[in-house]
C-alpha cells in the first residue's frame, strides 16, 4: 500500500507527525520489528518486546553497517592505466580490466591495483671487466613497464631488484666480449647497448617477471677514478701516435710521387743517351765504312786529306802560331785581334800555313797518318 495515501497518513513509518524530522529510535525500532517478523520474532508479549528494544537497535545498526561495508568492499573502480589482480582466499583468481568491477568482500576476495602504463626507471653504476682484462665503469639507466600484472606480483620476489640484477648481468656479459679501447672510443658502445637490452629482455622473459624493457641507455662510460689520469696520458700518447702517422702519410704522399717522377725522368734521360750513343756509333761505323771505300780507291790522296783535316782540326783550337822566319822573307799578315780575341774567334780562324810548313806536311809519311785515323 502506498505511503501517505489519503486516509492512511498514520501508516507512514518515517512520519513522526507534522514537519518534525523522523525519530531515529523509532526508525530503528520499526526496522527491528520487520527483521524479527522475517526471522520469526513477531510473537511474544508486550513485556518481552519492551526488553528487546535496546538489543534490537544495536543489531539493526550492525546489520546496516555490514551492508554498507559489503557494498563498499565489493565495488572497485580500476583506472584506465591500471589492472586489478583479484585474490580469492590468498590465491590468484582473475585480472580485472579498467572500469567498475565487483568482487566478493574481504576476507573472501581482495584486489590489488597495478599500473601497467607507467614507465618506471632504474639507474645504477657498476664496474665491468673487458675482454683484454681492463676495468671499466658504467652508469646505465633502464626504463621498463609492467606487461603482465599477475606475473609481476607473483612470479618474482622484488621486481625492481630482479630488473637491476638482470641488467647488471646482461651488461657484464656484453662488455666481456669487447676491448677497452673500442668501448671508450665509442666504436662498440651502441652494439653493447643493443646486446645488453636484448639479453636483459630474454632473461626477464625466462623468469616470467611480467616486465617489458622499453630502453636501456649507457649514461657514462669511463675508467675507474684511481687510474683515470694515467689512462688520459695513454689516450694522449695514442693521439700523438695517430697524428705522427698521419703526418708521415702526408709526407709520403708528397715525396713518393716526386721521387717516382725523378726516377722516370732519369730513366728517360738514360734511354735518350742510349739512343744517342747508339746512333753516333752507327754513324761513325757508316762513316768509317765509306772512308774505307774511298781509301781503297786512292790510298795516298785519302791519307793526305785525312792528315790535313786532322791537323786543321787540332791547330784551330790553339792560339799559338808557328812561323819559320829564316826560310822565307815574305811578310805575312797575322790577325792578332782574332787570334787573341777569344776562344770563339780562334776556332773559326783557319791556321796560318807557310810554304815551309806545307812542304813539311807533304813530306810526312802517309802510313802514320792512316794509322792515327784508324785509331780515331
């Protein structure tokens, strides 16, 4: 029957009359009576009902509080970046998606929220041994996310510690296969970073840690502080070595082509000298062959002509003039300015031959001149 129906105003359990607020004691007493009727507590005399009014009010309050607590503990709002892991009697039961979800109240079921979109960071520093047994110091940073909330909570104890130890182990493995120079000079640094991230992800997947590695970065790479100054000296010495090698290479690139060009020029000059010498020798041989033919035709005339040519050639290079003044009274003209003027003038001036000189030439044995010509 609807409350506050005309003619039934006294039937409203919430109306205490007029505009006064309802009496809470009366409300709980009415609620207690209804509960007693439900559970069979409607009988009994008036005295028993009066004695149970106090205990009935407390029980009603407890029941209302229990209902409110059950409603509060059973309704869960999971954010968009989270997942809810539900445990039933302490064991994994299910994973709740984002949104409004319902569970049984505690202690039957409990829920733990895990943020699966937040990027977590881990930074650490460690000393690693290289392939050539040198110690190098690394400062590295790991960025990761939760990929599986169930595994993240139950498969490993201390996920952050697990990620840290796995990252250190993976980096130690990658560094152990490279030399110190290649690491510090940056030649293998990117390869080490990629290899470390790969090994780290494989290790965490093998542990079922529920973690996805987003990025592994090497923030700083250097030798330990106690040997840093000594290693800087080594680096400077290596740089000086490289500079000297480069200077020597530049010098070689400039000197070697010059030396090769000079060698080629000397080779060409030698080849030209060889060709010239061969040509002169062949010309002398041909001249001697022609001279031999002429000599066979007229031996006397050829000997005299050769002798006179030789004498003229020798005397034309001499500045001295020989005169036999006692055998002849003729006055001879001597071009002294041409004789003493220089080497060039005396070369072009023919020798002065007196009749006595020519007579001596005519009386010279021809056989001796022929032999001299043969030696030439």
